[in-house]
C-alpha cells in the first residue's frame, strides 16, 4: 500500500519565475501553477522561459488537474504551452480564470480547455487529493493559498502572499483558517520566500495611494504612470486619485487594456462613467487634466512606455510637459533596461519620479515577520521554502528553525528533485527532468544547438567561405571569397585574410590530390582546418560556413 507523498518542484526554486510544482500520491498527480520566466541577457532572441514538461508528459494518464494560485505571469504564463502538450482541466479563481482565457484565446486553445472556477473557501477533490482554496493578500485580487490533503496528511502551499491588514478590497489573509489547519495538524508547508531578506512587515497597498495623491496635488503637467498591468488594486488607486483631481484617464498597452476590461466586467474595479477616454481623444484634453496609465514598468522592448521614451509611440510624444511616475520595482535582471528607458525619458525633458523611497511601490510578498506568522500559525512538521533564489530559500529555512521546525525536517530543494514525505520522514529520493525550455516567439522552442550557435555568433562572429567550383570536372575555378560578420573588419586585417585564403587553398588542394569530390566532405575539411587555425592564432571560434557555388 502506498503511504508516501511526493512533491516535485518543476520550476521556481533557485530562481524567480516559472513556478510549477507537482504533487504525487499513488496513481494521482496534481500540478500547482504553470508560470514563465524572463530570459537572461545571454539568451539571445529568447522571449520567454518555460518549465520542462517532460515528467508530466510521461505521466499524462495520472494527471488529474492544474491548480492556479493567482494570475501573475510567473504562475500562469506557461499554461498555453502546457495545454499544447497535454489535455488537463484547470481549477482556479474567477479573475485568474478570465486572465488565462485571454491567453488561451490568443493560442486558439480556449474552446478545447476545461476551466473550473472556484472562490476562496471552496473545497473540491481531484483523485485522492482534497484541495481547499484559502484567501490571501497579494498584488492581484483572487490570490489563494492551497490546503492539499493527501491520504497521509495536509500540505499547505501559500502561493504568493502577504498579510495586509488594510487591503484595497476584500479581506485580509485568512489567518483564522490557517490557524485552524495548524491546530488540526499540518504535515508540510511550502511557503513564498521572495522577500525573506526584508525584515519587518510589507507595507499596505494603501500607502501607494497616499503617494499618488501627493504627486497629483498641484501638478500642472500631464501625468504618465506605469505599473504592472496585473496590479488591479494599483490601477484602482490611480483612477480614484484621477477622479479626485478631475483628470481624464487614458490606457495604453494591450495587456493593460485587457486586464482593465476583465477586472471591470467581473466587478473587481469601480470606474465612474466618463473617466476613461480613448488614447487618441485624450490628447485633445488640457495636459493638466490628463492621466495616462501605461505598460512598460520593466522597460520591456515594444511596451507602451518604451515606445514613448524612444519616440516610437503613435499617439503620445513625451516632453517637458510630462511627469512620468514609475510605480513598480525592478524584477531581478531588468535593471539595465529600466535605466535605459528612464535615461531616454530624461533626454526628452520629462520629469521622472522613480525613487524607491517615495512609496510608489509596495511588494505583494511577505517580509520576515509575516513569514514567521505563517510558520507560527501553521506549525508544520516539515518545511519546504519555495519561490525564490537559492540564498532566499536558505534564509527562509533559518526562519523555519527559529520557529521550531526541526532541522532534519527542513528541505532546501532544487528544481527536478523528488521530495518524498511519509508521516515519519522527509527526504530527496530521485530527480526528474526540470531544466529551462527556451521559446523564441517567432520560431517556437529553441534547442541547445541553436542557442550555442547564437552564443558563438554574438561572441565571436561568423566567417563565410565561398568556393567557386566547376560542375563539370569538380575543380576550383578561382580564389575563395571570404566574408566576415562580427569577427574582424577585412581591410584592417589583410594579413590574416591572406593566411585564411592560404589555409583554404591548401585544404582544397589536398582534397584534389585525394580525389575527394563530395561537397560535404570538402566543406567539412575547410571548416575544420580554418577553425583550428583561427583558434590557434586568435583564440577565437567564429562560426564558419563554407559555401560551394557550382559553375
């Protein structure tokens, strides 16, 4: 008889993004979240990074459902790509469901997918698992933690959470229910580690609204605000302060427009009549009576703010009559692109307000005291820090020990490691595929070979060797032509080019003497000999492409 629960992180450990965790007991598997990550600087041409779905594809018959904790990209961004590989029903809250539906519609997957909406407090069964949605505060409405009850006990997965005692809408995190579960006995806690390095408590979202009020009051400029498109509470506060100061509001950026529409229809936002205006019409209003809410808080290329900064936006031209407010913190890795956008806005003469100390952004993640409270309420036997870079997981584990969890009962894990729990022990027993899948938006999945080629092109450039051969007697009809891109400027390296031609001619002559007439073999020998010579003389390995033209 099976008496062990397996927890398999497929993404989100040792990194920020692409969160995905499988829970397995006997013949049943459920999956929590399916997010995307942002590409690193050296991932040339890559648009998004996904978890590896190999383990789920290999166990498709045992998959009972995908549960989504909330509607942020690092938790739902991979859903369309998973559904192209697997047919799995989705269980989530209403707002998250609506945001997922927008994604599935773009990928022509909406009508082939079952989506079951559940509100906080709902309890449902998938295979041998019973799942309960527990309301938590986050920077998007309808976020939930999960109580996942298996035959050997209950595991709590917090999702992304904070404890906001004065939320913009709804109630604070359901500490009462979490405490009840703790008193009943919790086998394991998987808890959000993102802000573990920050002492104290995370500030309330209302603090941002007060900052907006100060920046709107007495301002005679057009105000442009950028924030995360999914931060509905932030959007509501911007609209509220715009109404207070009698400004019209324009929205620019497709994701922002979609989120605003969905949130309004579902009743998560209250927008008075005649406040929103089409972005083309809003330019006809006096500047001191206008607010523009824009995408681009992370400096994303082609986002609305990016296009404004680089004079590429069709409707909006930024100048000294603008006050630009950046109401977001930088996702790790995006600092450089954000700085570029801010610099360009300053070049345009705009007033840019982005200082982190002006309370223009508060985190949606729990700081140390809130994480301690979660541990104290839940009182787990086992503790697995999740959702964070490795140092964050280590620091969160320290908090767990501080709150009384035995060191032997704490696991700092990695993506792909199979964590096995029984009522008596927790340990890592195996590994499954859990790397990063790179996706080029125009081409689809990018494999290792393609990325290796892109690295070589970026770092060492390319050399094309054109060989004019006779199609009649397979003899070389003239000198090879050598073209370089990203390697050297030919006119500045005539000696090297002469040597490269010598190596090519010697190779071709050797092929002649050996009576080699196969084009593939000739090209391979040219490539290998040139590559060896170049590395020996320049310590560089450019991509070499021999081309034979038959004449």
